[in-house]
C-alpha cells in the first residue's frame, strides 16, 4: 500500500486575535454531529471557531464555541465537530454565529506538542492481588514552536502580548493536506535566543487547556 505520509512544509500556525462579523443562523439540524445552516459561509474554513448566541429553541448552543468540521458551500451548512445534538431542543428561530479571526504567526521553523496523557487513578484495595488502576481525565499537554524572530509580525506580537496578559487564546494549526488542529492555550513563555552564525529565534511554549479538535 502506498504511503499516506505528508510533508510538514507549508504548515501554518494561527492565533485568534479578534472576532469577525456575526452571521445569521437560518436552521439547525439536531444530528450527530450537529449541522447548522448559515446565511453565508464566505470566509469560513475548516477548523474555524464559531461562537453561538441568541438562538431560540436550540438554546444549548448559546454562549458556546464550536469548531467547524465540514463546510457545504452550496447549501451553506457547517458541521460542528464532536457535537451530538440529537437530544437538543428543536430550533425555532434567530441566532448568530460569530467567527474567530485568525492571525498567522510568521517564520515558524518547527513545532512539537499534543503530548498529553490521561492521569492514573489508583483503585488498589485489600482484595487486590496486584496494583489496579483506572484512567482519569486526559491532560492535553503542551504545544511548542520555534520561529525566526520578527518583532513587526502581527502573529508574534500577539504571542508576546498573550505572555504579558496571561489570557487564554484560540490557536489553529493547518497542515498542508488541509487537516486542522484547533485548541485553546495559555502562552507560558516566548523567549529569544541567538548564537554565532545563526538567525535570532524565539521559542514559544503553550499550555493547552481543554480538548484538541482535529478537523
């Protein structure tokens, strides 16, 4: 069987820096995964984050953020990743979806991360004949990347600002084959380093908080 490996060249990392214009909702299908019909899907991409508000009927979506898994341009339907809506209240009317606006981080040289693991809960007791465990909550881990320093780049400026403010940010990594990983994280550090006969570089360390959504 032919290999399905892809090159990492062309990967992009983006940070959420603002929000776009609210898009009106015209229908919601209570399916697994949930499908939402919008007034327009222009400018939306797989892996984008939408915030839902003011929905009448399917109020379970209000105030929450969801990642786009698929987009159907002709019907203007977006599928929301990992959202089972089969038990939700039927849609009545109204509502908007507001997309996160992304800023690309320039000069990314490498990345590594998504290195989390589940915790172990010891359930050994006097009747055990060996140590017994169950898995606890999954820790999504961290994400690190190295960039060639550019203090004028909007993406790198956003990372520097996030270190100072300590605010959680949205991130999206897009691979050359179109697959995306969307997650929220704190920027723990964004240090600078240099050496003889080498470009000045920065290393960012992100602490992921919450689930990673692949689309």
